């Protein structure tokens, strides 16, 4: 007989102003049995905006955790959910845009949290333009008008001079003209609006990360039964094929529980496996 998941039947709340519950709730309901609702009246923009008027305090996981705690405080649910994203050039391939999305689940009843975080491709991008220039190729690349844009002066000290959620070409051209006049460079900045309800690509990513969160939560600790057993660290030190010394190559994955601290080595390399000497600090200092 299979016992129900510890989250089954419990009430959870997600803090969002941008419709993320549509991407998260069905997944967690189906896989974990959670009843997820949107926390009404939570101003998540107070924790930071993509357009910079309000700076985000801390990193993205801390921001997502703060949203989850606000959802618990606002609704009285015992489980809170928060999501946060960050976008920019890919760290390895700088000419490609990439995004990192995180969802944090806080279980206030058991003083426990589970985090899912993934890096994905995104349509994030921007272009500078004047009213006379043709910037429609950029719009085609980002999927406008299904994906909205924001417009602001390219050079302006006032971060609050910005028009968001633009999905009409005529409105966009008028905004570019107006923002160009307010810019000391005479140019406007047109950028993807990364708020989830106006960016279907990001909303799909949030759904993908919600699935990753559900998979992590579905794995119970073999020692204490808490949800969220999974990768917490790696062990390095695969022996060098040349001299036998430990190298920087992976020896095993360490899976663990953040509640009781139990850990197990997974995906261990075979005892006969050796690393190329190029990874050895002695053979290749």
C-alpha cells in the first residue's frame, strides 16, 4: 500500500501579481496533492522590479523565499510559494541570452524549504532606437506582440520614466518617439517585458521549474521521510590516470535531506575509472 505524500491535501499559497499560479498550481496539485491558491493583495513589486525602479534585496532565491513567506502571512496557509527570475547574457556563451528561474516552497509547519532552480534559454533582449529607425527585426526575434515590451529613455537619471506592457505597434512607435525626446542621447531603449503574464516564454519556463520542484518534493528522505531528498553537493577527487593523485573530476553526487541531514552518495564512479591527467594539479599544474 502506497501512503499519500506528506503534502497531500494541504493548503498552499503563491505570491504573484503576474498570473504564475496558472503555471504552478496544476503541477503541484497533480503530483503532490497540494491545493494552491493565489495570495490576494501581496505587492510582490515591493521586493524588486525588473525595470529597476525598486532594487531587489538579496539574491533571487532570497527574493523568492520572501514572497513565499508573504503568501503564508497573508493567507494563513502552512505552505508558501514564491518565484523569481533573472535574465542576461549566458555566462559561457555571452552572445546568447539566458534566464535563471527559481521557485521556493516554504513549509512553515515543519520549518522546511525546497528550492528548484534552472537556467534556460529566453527571449530576453533589447535594442536602442529613434523614431526614424526600423526596429521591427528585433520585434520579430522576441515574438512581439505576443510578448510585450517596455520602453524608456536610453539615457535618463529617472528610473520611473518607463512605459510597460506595450503590445501594440502604434503605441510602441509613439512611446519610442516620446522616450527619445526625454533621453539625453536622443534614443529610446526597447526591451522585453519579462513579467510572466506578458511573456509566454517565461511562463513556460516557470511551468518547467514547477515540475522540477514537484519532482524534488516527491522524493522522500529514506531516514526521516521529509520531502525534498536530492542533490545537495558533489564529491570530487577521481584518481589521475597518470599519477593516481585526486583530481578535480567528479567522484560522486551527494544526495541529502535538509531536515535531518542524512546523506547518501549517488552516481559513484567505478573504482577502475580514472581521470585524464589534464585535470590533475600535479601532472598539469
